[in-house]
């Protein structure tokens, strides 16, 4: 018996943007179909720190999404 593997691309997108509230800092958000499903609760001092924190949340959300299917 052969099993087929179906690849479904992740519908979530991680975006890091300059903070609108705190100049010189960065926020992240995760969207699905152009709707924000999760965002940072605080801003970060560097783009890299914001991306690293957002990536952890992105991986958690992706895991929940994959297990729900």
C-alpha cells in the first residue's frame, strides 16, 4: 500500500515592523489571510530580537495548526 504525502503550505506569515508607539523599537505580528492572529505584547530594541521572539510564537502557532488538522 502506498501512502501519499500532501503538502499544505503554512497559511501564517510573520512580519517584523518598526514600532508605531515607540520609535527605534520593533514589533512583530503573525497574520493569516491578512488578519492578525497574534502580535507582540511588547516592543524590542532590535529587529533581530523582535524576529527571534516572533519566530518562537510562529513555531508554536504552526505546531497548533498542524496538530489541529
